[in-house]
C-alpha cells in the first residue's frame, strides 16, 4: 500500500507471548479501507467497537451511537435503542472480556480506549446536572452547558475505572497480578469554540494551549500507575516519560525479553524507575509534527506544523511555517508566557542543534512552502 509502514505492534508481541489481547473503545489506528482500520489486524484477539472513526458519532444508545453517520460506532448493536451512555457500555463489555480471560486461565492485556472526553459533548445525564451552573473559582462564573457536559464525560470515565477496579478487587488473585496504567493521549481541549473561558489560557490552566498545541497544555498529561507489590500509595515519581515508552515498559513488566520488531523502538522502559524512584534519570523528549492540525492553525498558540524539544527545564518550539523559535523555562514558567529566545541565544543554539541533528539522523519529513514548494530549513539553519 502507498504510504504504509511495516510495524510489529505491541498487542501482537503480547499475543505471541501467551496474552489474550483485548481492544475496547476508540481505535483510529488506520483509515477506512486500510488493514489498520480493524484492531484484529493489529494483534488483538478481541475487538470491542474499534474502527477507523476518530470519535463516536454519538455517545447515546438511544441514537445507536451515531448509526448512519460518518463516525458511527460499530460493534455495540446489542445496546441500540437503550438509554445507555457509550462509556458504560464499553465498561460492561470490557469486564465481560476480562471475566472470559480469567475463566480461560489466560493472562490478558486490556487496552481500554474510551471515546470520552472527545467531542461531541453529548449529555451523560447520570452526572451532568450536578455541574450545570456550578461556580468555578478560576472562571469567576458558573459553568456553561459545554463545561457541564465535559465534566460529566470525565466523571463517567472515573466511574468506568472504578468499576474495573471493583471487578479486580472482587477477584484478589487477579488483582494482585494485574498492572494498571492510566494516561491521556493529549492535553485537554483548549479552544473556546467548544470549551468555556479564554482560548488556550483557562481550560488546562496553568499550562498554555491544549490538544494539538506544542505548548505544555497540549502534551503534558495526567498519568497513574498501579503495580501490585511495586508502586506505593500516595507517591509521586518525577520521571519524564512519553507515550512511546509504554511499548518497552509493558513488555518489561510482562517479563517479555526476547522479541523482534520491524520498526525501531524509540521508547525507553520506565519499569526500573517505578521499582526504584531514586533512579530517575534525565530524559530529552522530542516532538515532530510536520503537518497542519485540522481544528486550529493558530500558530501563536502552538498549533500547526511544529517540532519541539524538552531538555532539562527548557522547552524550545520551532514553528515550521513562520520559522519562529520560542524558548521557555517550564520549571519557572509552566504557563509559557515568558519567551527567552532573545535573551538566551546560547541555549537556543544548543537546543536547535540537538533537535535538528535528531531530525536529520532520522531523515524526518519537513514541510514545504505551498507557494514555491521550497522545503523549509531545519531549526538550526535560521
């Protein structure tokens, strides 16, 4: 296929090592008509409602989860017409598949990929009423309808995680041998056409920006790990990780040592840091997004084609279209309001060189100017 890349997926490796692999919820691994549209082709034994759609056509069973629309959810037909929210339906199905795995006496890998908190902000009536008009200290006003629905989506996810934990606690022999990792895939939505407040300032406060932005509000996310016998309650670990790290970490946790992949694994296992938090190590993180993001092209707020590097306390962002370089100290300025690029030229030179060398070594794609077709220079070629 054109524009395809051969990879060995994480669930495939787990499957080959005896795990029953379960996908539940949003997949969005590949476009329609491509093999990646079906999670079964990605190494999952079970697929619950996963397809090419990047969002649910509807969260509501009364609307058949968007049946007939472009983003309709397939695979939950048994709930059609019922007064049930998709978060609840997915949770019930996930617990059923965990039960099946236990009865089969097989270890399982459950990828619980909720549709929440993605748009559309359908009303989860179980929770939304308590948030309507609730006074928000930061906004200095009551929550509007979108914020009430958004809060309900969050609480629905919280209930889902609680239900999964309840199932595990009712089965202690399973609970003591099950690791849970919780992570968001982006920062929260930060655009004020959907959320309340000043765009890119309030929704993910104190971080700037939101989903799709190069700023901390777009890439800094909540994460929790529960590893029986290893992690301790009420503790924090300061190790920086990126979602690519989940691949080698999960295999490390599962004791899978020997495996080969078509692709180079960019991630680094953080299992050792969970075991010994004092082993926290410096980590340089790099993002490369040479494309235009669909919902906003507000380059001032970090959207659009960009590359960025986070090293130590410093976060450098390169906007390809404008060739603008910005530098922030995220330890002192998590809101990224004070651009240091003009006052710290040596730090800019250091980070642009490291970022550019990283991209060159990997023959990374670069955007080109629409008017002339000229490829835009690397950050250190300004």
